[in-house]
């Protein structure tokens, strides 16, 4: 079995995590493509801002709806792959619409000028929306495999902690505090000495208007909390299922690989399942190349045996040879340290966790053909027997 | 100090911004090194990160206290609560009152919910250090901000949201206006958009620049394209290499000599390098055309990890205003 097959085989949900700039979106698309090529009904879910998946799939617009991706141009099926982009604002709107106790509260929340901030920018809001949508899609039963490309974070671990932080931020003590203050401020003079001090001091920074309006918003918003908690529990249960696997997407840089280690520990602590590691943009080695350590003269001699080389003079051939060697050395230097770091990680993670290096390509991947090329390169990696 | 040749390091307040993974921290450190080397006292300002900068200088990770990592090179890693505390203490001047009000857990949580406030107080702290004096002269000659990559790198855009979305009046609005003014002050402030020469970072950089112009009326000082491959092969050489590769291909189809395979992979590596260079050139051209801003190039380094020595190279590159090839 190839590493890629192993990564996909046991999963019906793959959560792709990793820090920014490691090719998370592209890799999610390739994983989805491979499963879809093998006939599994697959959905790739990505996060809106940069329209990244749309870029990767070479289609102009991808919206909140589920769109089929036709793979016939690369010899695949027409209908097994679908993609959707998570529009944070809209996903959160849907949560509010579903969970608001009555239309008046719903409108009060959606119409409040604080709402946009709460639904998109408050720590954890994006992850909450993403998990919620994932949960819905998985439970719909329309797909054999759902791949979630997680929101861009500077740290892969953020995704696991985010819902917790959101709840923490919205702890009911804050809401009670605001509601109390707001109510008593309405009836001037009824504030106790302590509360009055707090109120006066805070409003020196925020102004009174912000205070009362935010209080009002929180009062309405708090009617959703019980629903949030319930859904978070449901999503947590989905994440813990053995068929839900986390795939770490990494670059071959030592510090990014270090993060993968840390992430694996966190998954183990939380009882979640690691499906594998994809290491993107790995440089190819030259140390086994007989010319790598050769003198420029030797390489120039070898070039000289080629047809057409006679058109170039010896000085030209030598200059080319020197540059070729310098180029190979530069790549080899990176390749060696990357290969060592990846091998160490693979040994440490053991046989159950495929670690799949993907070469750096001569050009970036942002078309269906490019994704298929990357897919084929990934499909070549075999799971090593033994450690 | 100031020369027209290199405006990159002339400002007192430098904000390095861009999406995650483009090398903001690396370039910020290298900039600080270049300035410190030139005799300026410089403060590297980070936002609530898992610090990697201290260890580069053989020191512990940088925390919320200002530390001197190398001669004239200072660093701090602030958090919203730290910045809030300093800001409030400066305004209130009563420590007891601060403790009573702001150290209350509920109040602290409430403050986190005010849109833009954490960004505002952290930026405020950075500007405070820019104007700070010690012994009758400025404490620092320059402050370099390694802006957070959160919110899709749109950190600065959070500031006006305070005004437009959330707060109608009060001191925060005044502060937000003051910050927006400082960001627009091109004598003091320079905003660098840092990017890689790849599809998505380039798209996002252009989008960010457009939004800075439209929403904040800010003209970034320039774009820094990081990690650009040096191009060792001339166009003529690339043609020669391609011809040689093609004749070799015809030959190796008939016999599988490992020597020829090795020779072929040397040639392929060169052409691979050239393909990546050409791709990067395309993105550099696009950045220049669509941004209308100067694009500074910093070369890719082939060291596996960027240690102090590698950063010195980048610092030198920055001192001379980047590569212009």
C-alpha cells in the first residue's frame, strides 16, 4: 500500500492542519482528488479569504454552495469530487438563524454592529464555524470522505484550542456582569460603590455608548450559548471518532517539522487520531550523483561528449560546469538536511503514521493538471516495511 | 544617516506585515541587525508570539520585558493584557485603581471582546516606545514591528474597524484616529508588505495593498519579495543547457548508463532552477505592474536553518536596499 492510500484508507473525515504557507489548501485538494479518482464521493471544504481552493482548482469562483469538480480533463470521474468554500460570516449567520430562540432575538443579533466582529474576528469564531459546517456535512451522509482545510493560523495547534477559547471569551460571567451594569446604569445612581468605580473607570476608555450597546448585544447573544455548547460537544465527538483523522501538512524546515511533533503530542493527549504527515516542497538530493564532488574539469569532459557541445569552447564548458556544480551543491545542502529531518520524524512516528515527502516542483500548483501531477508524485511514496 | 539610495531603513517606525510563512520575522530580525550594525538603537517589537528570536542570539525567548539581544539591538514580545496594563497605567496613573478594575477576570474578558482594542493598545505601546525618551534623548532610534499574521495578515485593518463598526465616541475613537494618522505619516512610518513570489502570497499582497489604500488611506512604503532565487544561468546558458539535455535524452533512451543519468540530473537541476527563477520573475513583474510600488528583492538562502550568520547576509542585503536584478 502506498503512503497516500494508507492516509486515506481508514478515514471518512480528514482534518488538514498546519501553519501558514505550507501548502495546506493545495494538499487538501490533492488528497480529495485522489480519493475521488478512486470513486469515493469526496468533499473538500476550505476557508474563504484568499479564494485559495478556487485558485488551486483553477476555477474562478467557488462559493458557499457545494460545487462539483469535473475531473475528466485528467482522466477522472465527472461527479465524485466536490468542493465548497466556507464563508465565515454566512456560516455564522446560519448558526444564529438555527439557534436563536425567536425571530426578534435573531434579528437583534444579526442587525447589531458588533455582530460582524463577533462572528469573524473573535478568537475561535472561525474555527467554530468551520467545525459546525463540517459536522453538518458529515452527518448529511452525502459523502464518503470529507476533507477540511483548516483556517489559516500561525500555529497548527490553534485549531484544537479555538472552540475552547471562544467559549472562554463568552463565559457567562461577562454577560451577567454586562447585563447587570447595563440594567443598573439605566436607573442612574443605583450602582454600588464598587460597580460605580468599575463603570466610571472603564468608560473613561471606552465611552458610555460602547458599554451599553455591547451589553445589549451580549444579552441577546447569550441566548445562543447553550446551543453553542451542545454543538461543540457534538463536533468534539466527531473529531474523536477513529474514522476522523488529522493530517499534518508541513514544510521540510526543521522548525515547522518540530511543530508537527508538538501537534502529535497534543492529539495523543486529546485522544485524537493522527492520519499522517505530508511534507511539501522537499528538495531533491545530489549526493549520490557521481559528478557532485567532481572537479569542474571532469564535468566539462562529460558535457564535451554530448552532441552539440563542440559548438561551445572549453572555457564556456568549464564555466557551465562550475555553475552546474554550484547549483547542485546549493540544492543538495538543503536536500540532505531535509531528508535527515524527515527520516527522524518518520522513525519517531512509527509505521502506523505515514510520512509522505512531496518534491518541490519547477512551478507552483494551481490548476487541475498541476494538482494531478502532484497527486501522482504523492502516490509514488510507498510505506516502508520495517521501521 | 539618511540617503536617497536606501529608504528602506531610514524610518523611525517600520511595520513589516504579510501572510504567515513569508519570512516576516526573519526579515524583521535582519533589519534590526542592519540598523544596530549602523550604530542605531533599535527595538524589535513582536506581538504575542512563541518567540524564536531570543534563541538566535543565544538568549532565552523574548517576553514582555525589553531585553538587549546584541549591542543596540533590543526586543520585546508584547501581549494584549501587557499592553493594556501599560496603556491604562499611563492614562490613569493610579496603580491601585488599575488593580481594582482591570485585573478583575471578568473585566479582562470584557475588554477582549471590544473589537480592535487589543490591536489598538499593542500598536499604541509600539508608538509609545518610538517617542520614548531617556536621559533627554530618544530611547530608540527606530522601532520595527513584526506584525501578527492573524486575521489573514490584515492586522492594521482592525484599527479603523474600531471606529466604523463598534465605537461611536469616547477616548478609544480618539486613540484610533491618532493611530490611523501615525500610520499615514510617511516621514515617520514605513509599512512593508512582505511576500513570497508565489501565486497565493502575491494575490494576497496585492489585495492587502488595495485595502490599505481604500480603507485606511495608507500608501505602503514598499513590497519586499523574500526568498527570491538568484539566477546563476544567463539566457544563453539556459539555451545551451537545454540543447545538451535534449541530445542526452535521445541518447539515454537507447542505453541506460548511470553516468549519463547523473549528467542528465545535473542538467535537469539547472533547468529546474531556471524554471523556478522564471516563475518568480513573472510574479515580480506582476507585483511591480499591479502595485505601482517599489519591489525590493531579498535572495533565497540555501542554508537549512537561518542562524545568526545567515541573517547577517540578509542584513547586508537590506542595508544596500535589496537586490535589484
